[in-house]
C-alpha cells in the first residue's frame, strides 16, 4: 500500500476523529486545557467541517487540483489558528493544553507538506489506488 495515495484519507479520518472526540468531551478537555469551552467547541466543529471537506475530496476518483490546493491551504490556515489559540491562552492554558494544540498544528503542517508534495500524484489518482 502506497501511503502517498492514502494521505487524504489520513487527513479526513484524523479531522473527523478529533472533531468527534473533542466535541463529545469538550467540558473535560476544556477543564484539562484550562481553555474556555467555547474555544474547545470551536476547535471541534472546525475539525468536523474540515473533515467533511477532506472526505468529499478523498472519495473522488478524479481530484481537482484547486480542491486539493484548498485542502493544503486549509491545513496551513488551521496551523495559524492553532498558533493564535496558543498565543491567546498561553498565560492561562495548561502545559498539556498548549502541547496538544502545538502538536495539532505540527500534524496539519505535516499533512499539508505531503499533500502538496504529492499533489500531482493525488490528482492523477485512478481506480487502481
């Protein structure tokens, strides 16, 4: 199995999984992170929305390069949002909260990198993948 051809699925499954888990446990996560529940819910819903978009792209046999580029830029934008959350709550958030949000930013940057690097392969993907 060529992971390059599955990177959008990894992106989609990660976003939907994180979104659902964070939404289900937003009160507990907010308490652990020392970040307001509204921010935690925003993070969860953003992940779910992004996951729906990446899923719609993952299931397409013929992917449009502009849609794939939007996926990459969405990941980079989300990394900036994570950085903004870290800056906003740096003095009040717990170390574990900061660490998880920084890790999320690093993860989406990694996804963006691989999606960009293999964008032409992903766009030319056919039913043999």
